[in-house]
C-alpha cells in the first residue's frame, strides 16, 4: 500500500494500477500517463495503438532489435 506511480501499485489488485498522483484511477493508459507529466508544456500524448505489433511498430523493428541485443549482451549478463 505504499507504492504508486508509473510502475503500478504492487498490491496484487489490477483494478488500481492506473492510480494518478491525485488518487484517481484512470481507465486508459493515455490519460494515466498524462497525469504524470512534469510540465504543462509537454506535448499531449496521442492514443496508443490498439495493436502494439501492428504496422506502426513494424517500422521500428530494427531499432528495437538493436536495443534488445544490447540488453541480452555481455554488459547485462
């Protein structure tokens, strides 16, 4: 009951994972993430794609594979 933020609440209750700093529970990821913006000058987030492995993600596949290769490499073993 003492952890809250972008990483969740860690209380085994999935219904309150999107709890904002004000204590409200947001139903969607976009509104939840925007509640943690440090400045009003930050750009507003667009809704996240419903299909994370769809066409938008495919365009970034090479970059993602390179980043994952670093995480699986000797530096993190």
